C-alpha cells in the first residue's frame, strides 16, 4: 500500500503533467473545424479566446483552406511596420490546428518595437532585405544579429523580441506561430498606454510627470494626439 508521501508525490507529478498539457493549444479531435458563423462572429470569438462550434464537414469548401491576403503589404504604422496576420479570424481553415502566420514589411529604418507573444513561439523567415532581429531572455541576455534573405530565426515563447530594417531596401519577413491565437503585448503600450498609476511609473523609470504625460499621449490609444 502506498504511503501518504508517495501519494502526494504522485499527485504533484500528475498536476505538473496536466499543467504542461494545458499550456498549449489543445489537439484537434476531428480532421478540421471550420467555425460556424451561425453561432456568432468569428472575429469576436477569436478576440475573446473562444472557439465557435464547427460547421458540418460536408459544408467545408476548398476556399476555407486557402488564404490569399499575404500577397500584398498591409497598412504601415508610424514605426514603418505593416503586418498582415493569418488566423482563424480571417482564415477559417486554421481553426483548432494550433497555427497562425503573419507577413511583416518594414520600411528602411523602420522597426517592430519590443513585444512578446504570451502563447506562442515564433519562427521568422527573412524573404527580402536585411533585418536586425533578436530577443532577450529572462536573465536579460540579448540574442540578436543581422539576418539576410533566406535566413531564419526562432523567437522563444513569451520572450521580448524586436526587429529593425538596417538595409537600404524595404524588408519582408514571414512569421509562423505554434498557436492559433499567439497574442501580442507591446512593451511601450503595455507600460505607458495601459493606465498604470503615474506615481509608480515615476518611481520605476525616474521620469517626471511631464515626461510620463508625453509618453502616455504617444502610446495610449484613448488619449487624443
């Protein structure tokens, strides 16, 4: 008969294994699951992290598994970055498969500011240009270098990473994620655009109230510019 200590150890191991199994997208239990719009808006479901019931598989079409919007650049931001994301919100065939994909275009001198994806590792492939690309680990060590056409870099899940076009032509990259909803947390917006108490920010960064106000105007979407 097992001792009480052994039972507690087995329970701890079981709990650890369950935690690992729940830490990534669940495995599908059918060939595919095309979201059924009769049960709600697909984009709303994706944004709120829930999955709509599937269509009957007989209603699926080839077009559900084809996405054509990565052929062109997206709309450029003020940092010189344009991103087109392929996720179940606009590419139904990805639903429940644990994958998403993105195209990023960066103007000369443009950047993709420091950010991280809480639910996915990212694999980045440079298809045009020269990009300074890297990430920071939990000991604040930087892993970064200039990547050129044809090179690939992996960005571990949950770690802050960044990109900058250091070439003399626009850069194009494709990124794949091992989650259908990797999420994104942009560091500047998370710190200065989220409503964190101003006194805390002053003490944390040694900034004046005026400086914090300037940064909030820049990064808080609710603040008129």
